C-alpha cells in the first residue's frame, strides 16, 4: 500500500516512478482478470510464491536458499489446492506456514501467520474470479486501489494525527478516513452501474479498512525484521508484498465474509 509520508527530496519525489510502475501493473492485472481461467490463476500462483519468498527472506536473511525452497512449496501448494478444490485440499495452503514455523528464523509464528494470510488471499482471488466473473474481482481491486490512492494524496496533503504510530508511523488518520470514503464511492458506483445491493457501500468501506490493516500487518513484519521494503523487485514500490499487502487483508476479509453470507449476493447473483 502507498505510504502517505514524506519522501526524500520533497513530498512527490517518488510519484513519477510509482505511477510508471503502477501503470504497468494495472495493464498486466487488467489483462489477466479479463482472460481469467488458467492465465489468471497462473499469475496469482506466481505472485503468491514471490510474496512467500520475500517473507521467508526477510525473516531469515542468512539462509539464502531456504526462501526459494519455501516459495516453490507455496506455489505448488496453491496450485494443488486450486486444482483439487476440496476442503481437504485447502489444507495445502498451510504448507508454507508449517515450513516457516519449523525452520530457524526470527518471529516464526508471526511469519507463519502472515504466510497463511498470503496463501488464503491467493486462493480467494482465483475463487472469486471464477465465482463472480470480472465484476467481483474488479470491485475488490478497485476498492483497494481507491483507498490506497485517495489515502496517499489526502494523507500527504493534510497530514495530521498518526493512525498507528508504533507500527506504521507515516500513516495518518486523514489518509485512513479518505481511504474509507474512496472505497464507499467505489461501492456506490457498483450500485449505480452494476445494479449491486446498497449494502455493498458499507461493505466496501469495511473491505478498505481490512486492506489498511493488511498494510499495517506487513509494516509490522518489516519493522520486526528491520527492513524498509520486502524486496526491490518493483521500482518505486519495493517488493510484491509492499504492493499487494492491502489486497491480502481485503481478500482475507472477503473470504471471512463469504463464510457468513454469499458475497456474490451483493451483486444480485
């Protein structure tokens, strides 16, 4: 998630690089969402494996080969869960967590818990794309992006009291609340253009809040590991985890919501 704090060389010094990288990611993501099926699932499996690699590398920097091995385990486990599609198959999603807990590293339980969230989010993205077509997945992505972008600009322009300074000292209440407003507007757009239920408006704000908590969770992991970014794979954004941390939180919430009520019912499906 974009960090609404001061950047070296001025407030907007990193904006150009962020926009260029974001444009490429949006183009690739939009194409994959449109294609769906195997192409979208393959992208999600790849990104999930990379995020697990980043997590494993952060929590055990001295073990150079172990993160790659754990990433392979994560990719294979998610692929098997998606192919077999059963309650027992979803136990495969716990494989990276077990490996992280059983191998020497700092904060093994924290790393294991966060790995499970990453795996659940990956599974949920593919499942939601298949269950609801493009509309549901685009809604989640749009909510996260709107919350992120509006929070970024409002937070940098207005500043003010910090949201959770002990873990994420740059995030402000102004940016946080702006993110909720942006998400609610996305929900309202879905109501007006897609005929979705008006319940989608408050649900969108809750999804945005879950995304913000996902961002804070990743910030907590990085702070415990003493690193600024998960990796340097994406110019201007850091690592894949740095870019998709909010989406992880949002998808875990959507999955939890689906246990209570069918999410697609909000879209009239």
